[in-house]
C-alpha cells in the first residue's frame, strides 16, 4: 500500500506545482526503465497518462480523477 501512497503523493505534488501556461510532467520508472509519464493540465484539472511499451508507439489516456490514475500507474509498475 505504501507504493500507492507514494504515487498519490507525487501526483498531488504535480497538481500543486502546476503552472497555468504549461503542463507539469512526471515519469515513473521500474529499475531505470520508463514505464509511463503523467502530465497535469491545470486549466482543465485533468491528467494525461502516456504508457510506454517496448517497440510500440506510446498510448495516451485522460483522467480527471487522481485515484483512478494512481491505480493505473500502480498496475503499470507491478
């Protein structure tokens, strides 16, 4: 459960440090390999999750709920 709390803390920090002009971004890695990135858009109060998979084009997903994106990131890091 502590890993999930760590993810939520990072997402909350992303929200708090957001600047209206540009989206804030964070990367999540496992053993040095980027699994996904998250951008937070202050204007719309939404998150964009970009999932990286080997030899594939990154896929993007939109979230307006911090808990839902945290669970998705948690699953990606397992």
